[in-house]
């Protein structure tokens, strides 16, 4: 074990007892759950105790729901009726406070989920940029709405309004960025929210509790801790939630949806599993392709919904690709998140190495071989990425979203093989396509855009830049997340209409001059 730099040492256990409901940072007196890191801080391996969080249940969940409902107040609350510029000021205040917590949150990202120092810094900075970009996009939205339209003798003043109460559940792999990609647009559009952090990456929300409390009116943001089934399920069972915003597993999403008694009322904003393939054509530039496939398969140990989770390589180049790719995998540096040049880091889930081992064993039993020398080497908190070939459809590693360091490889001679597999798949988020011949690429691109929502040409799959749409077909997503689209996912078009006559025209003119309505207004923010 290397010496932990002083800046990244855990010097104080975080006994997190505060939670936010109805604008109050309440103190929890009940049972707590200890939070461990799989990173060891001693010579002999031992998980590191980081702190503890409240183990909440139905009473606290319903209290938070009541707070969010009161804040929305059937659309009459301070927040949903507030002027756009005032909501923006609240959000700007929040992001100012958030920026002062960068060092603390980056350190917790490394310890809680094993994300490397550069990637942890990038996640924080990207989240701040996302909030600022959302603010600017909201200004544009408001400017474009500051007008009246007229058709068939009827005027309309059309804007976007909040939907209501949002239950927000984020993922452990991007516990700040992807969670806030749900939470921030939901809040700024005038909804009220209940937010439960992910199982891993939960303590890093602690430094932001006060910023949420002081930046927004009471009840707009409510933050709970505990297990999803104990906290989220009772909230859904009331039927009083208007939006379920979740990035994570489809089993969790389905279980929560089914508990809502009014399915027509419930809007879904979901980012779920994906099994994004790489398709490598015979004329692909192998240097570039291998660089991109290393990043795509093993950035953050493959724990990304956008990761490349299966590689299809053409028969003509499979030998060269496997040899060079396997060597590159073995050359990756494993270590703790703060070490220079580290690419592979401890897995945050204690049971994940054993699960990956199951996938490897199943594949080997069914005819696959490990193509890299280090593949499958196991440590207390890690298992070395195994490059498996040849993989077939009977193997679990082909069927399941592995969400970890194992790489299944298939070869093909006819391009219809990977295309048919993608068409049959339950997932349809992205694909990476590697090749140069435009006569081969053109029909492929035209087909692939109808199977997935993003075709990455000679590039690994990814979410960003955040201004681009992020969504998926089939079981991979519902609704679209991007700076532009998320504001629309968490709002609904609503408008004031009136017939063109003297009475209505005079009334509207007086409304505009009096500046008494936050909705009927042609003012906008520069």
C-alpha cells in the first residue's frame, strides 16, 4: 500500500445526523448505517470506515413528501409561482456556495466510490458547469416565451410550467453529476423535490445540505437518507408524486412505478441500463480504435451506463486487435484514486469482484478464453479486467450489463450479425462504429440511428457534452436529459389564451403594465 498524501487522508469520521425537510436541518436520533470505503488505509487490507448516515423509514419519507406538497401548494406555492429571475437568483446563490466545497467533495468522491482524482475533479467541475449552463438555457427559454402568438382570432401566451412534486434518485457511479442532472432542472423549473442520495457516494452530499437549505424556500428541496425500499416506496405508494426521476437499475424503476396507484399521473424521467457495443470494421485505424476502446470499456472500471460493454471485431483483424488491446489492458496502472497516472481503481461495491468472477467462470465453462495475462487476477477490492474471446449469446457476460471490469469480444464476418444482435437487444442507448470507408459507413449509420440514440464515429460512447441529448431506446431510458432537454422533461407547456376583443386586449395590457403577474409578462432577463 502506498502512503496516503496528507490532503487525502481521512482524519475525521463523518457522523451524518442532519437531514433537510421543510427548510430545516433536522437532527436524526434513530438508527444509523455505517459507510465504508473499499480502499484500505492500513498495510493489512481492511475497509476504511468513513462515517455513518441515518437509516430512515416511512415516517420521515411521508414527512418529506408533506413538505414538498406544502411547498408546491397545488401550484400556489411561493416557488412554483415565483418569477424566473428570482428562481435563477436562488440557483446562483446555491452554486456559489457549492463551489466552496470542491476540495471536500472531491476527496469524498475518491474514498466513497474509488473515482480517480482527475475524474473526481472533473465530475465536480462539470457539475458546476452544468448548473451554470442550465441557468443560461433557462434564460433563453424565458426570453423566447416573452411574447404573444395569434391564430384564428385567439391570442396565446405560452410558457413552460412545473409539473409538481419530483422524487429524485441518483446513481452511485456519478453521485454528484448525474444526480444533479436530474435535481437541478427539476428545481429551477418550479417543481418541489424529494431527493435520496445513492447507496455509495452518499456522504459527499453532506457538505451541500446547508447550501440547499439557505438557497431555496422551505420545502423546495428535501433530502433523506436510507434504503430506497424504506424511503422511496412509501412515498410512491401515496400516489402523490408527479415525477419519478431515476438514474440506475430498471428493476428499481419498475418496482417504484408499480407502487404508484395513479400511473397516468406519473411522469417518468429514467436513465437505465445499456449494453453499448463497439463495431470494428476491417479498415478501422487500429491505433485510434484501441485507444477509444480502452477508454470506452475501462474508464472508471467500466462502471458507466455509457461504457462499451461488448466489442464486435471483424474476422480479418480480430487477431491483431485482440493481441494489441489485451496488452494495453495489462499495461493499465492499478492503484488508489490519488496516485499519478492511475487508470484502474478499487471497486466501491464489496461484492463486485465476486460477481465479475462469476461472469468469467461462466464464460470459460462455455468456451471463452482469457486473452490477457492478468485477466481475472483478484485482490481484496478489485479484479483485473479479463478480455474474453470468443463470447457467445449463451454466456452471462453477453446477456447481462456487467457494470464492471470485464470485456466480452465477438468476431463477425457479416455486418448483419452485430446489427441483428442490436435489434434483438433490450437496450438501445449508443454504439461506437470504427471504420473509414464511407461506402460501408453510410448504410450502417443510416441503420444504427434507428437502433440507438447516438452513433459515435471512431469514438468511444459517452454522455457529454451535456448540451447534447442524452437518452435511449427500449429499456435504456425514458425522456431526454441534456441542458436543453432536461428543462422540458421537468416541465409542461401551459398558457393563457384569450379572444381578440377590446375587453381582453385592454385587460392584458393592464396586466402587463401593472407587472403583478409573474406568468403574464413580456419582461425577460438579458
